[in-house]
C-alpha cells in the first residue's frame, strides 16, 4: 500500500464520529480556514511518513473500535492511499468517516481531474464536508465546527443522486 503523510493518530476517540474510533490526521491542507482547529496540519512538508500496514495492525489490536475517521489536514489530498486503507478497514467490519474542507458537490466535480477522490469518496460511509467558517462556529454541533458543515450519508447520497444528511441519531 502507498505510504501516507500524517500529522498524528489518536487510537481511541469518541469526538470524531459515532462510537469508539481511531482518528487519522493527514498532513497537508490547501484550504487554510481562518480559525482552523488543526493549523499545524496545513503544511504539505510537515508531519511524518507512515505505512498503512502499521495503522491496520493497530486497528486489529483494538477490538472495541467501531470505525475509523480520516481528518486533517485534507484527507482528499491523499485520496489514493486513503482509499486503499479504507477498503482494508471495511474488510474488518468497521465504518469509515472522512472530514473534508471540500463540499460534496466540489468533490463530485473534481472526479475527472482527480479520479482518486472518487475512489476515496466511494469508500466513505460518512462525510463531514465544507470548510470551517469562523463566523459560523458553534460548540453545539455534533462532530462539526461550523454550521455550514454537513454530515452526509455517502452511500445513500450516491444512490439517490442528491445529498442525504444524517445526525447519527
């Protein structure tokens, strides 16, 4: 599998999606949102190189995980490697959630130029989309930082041809 440039990994989290999750923070983000929670992940030269096999070993060693979250940085800037990792995560019966500063619609429009983004999106069960907007920040939102961001059920959205949102209730 292709290696990843990461900012870090949290082995068990309850704040990055539903259930106990491993959260993988990718390194590199083109959005540079004002007030970003993880500005240290913006540089494409920072972080460290990690091999997906090491992540999978850690997943296999933790029987209480319900899923894995890709955060950032911008996961869709490393779409090829994360799509392959997500496929292996699904083989283990876990779900995949990804954050992205792109909107769902922007991702769909980018597929011709960036086909690996489609591969990653199709491997996601859930997507939290949209750039963080400081003026729309709210501490009352589940798993999101600003009210413009949506929690999208990717499978249902792809099937129906329109965005299907969820709240994990």
